[in-house]
């Protein structure tokens, strides 16, 4: 999970668009918060979706 979080933060930092960076950080924080509140399945599924999206777009 930390690898996925690190990947999301790296691609957020590497992007030039500030709006996109803020959006990615918001999504990651939301998913991590969901995992801590007990929605572990939802959080992992969401992080996997974000990672797949990043790879398919070519950010990583």
C-alpha cells in the first residue's frame, strides 16, 4: 500500500499542473482515510484504480 501511495505522490509532484496535483493528493488522502475508517476494501480498490489509471495515462 505504501508503494502505491508513494507512486501517487511522485506522479503528483512530477506533474506541472497544480490543479491535477491537488486533485491526486485529495483522492489519495480520501482513500487512505476510508481505509483507516474501516472501508479497507474500498480504499484498496480505489488505490488500485488510481494506480492503473496513472499507468494507462503514462504518468508513471
